[in-house]
């Protein structure tokens, strides 16, 4: 199972923000990918990142 986790983590680390193209940070507890430059948090649902701006949570 840890092999799957590493592969998933590599996949998540390869993603970039659709707005700024900046790298994303992974918040495992919240199951979100965070774009600090865009101040957006993209949800991960069922293990799949939802990279739509309309679905992202705005960060203050």
C-alpha cells in the first residue's frame, strides 16, 4: 500500500496551479492542494484532485 501512496504523492507533486502555473502544496489533513500565489485550495475528492477554479476554496 505504501507504494501506491508514493505514486499518488508523486502525481500530486507534478500538478501545478491552473491559474498561476505555480507548484502546489499538499494538505493531507484537509485533502486539498494549496496554491499560495492564487490564494486557492483545490479539493481532492475520492483521491482525484479537482483542479477547477469554480470548485476551489478561496484562502484569506
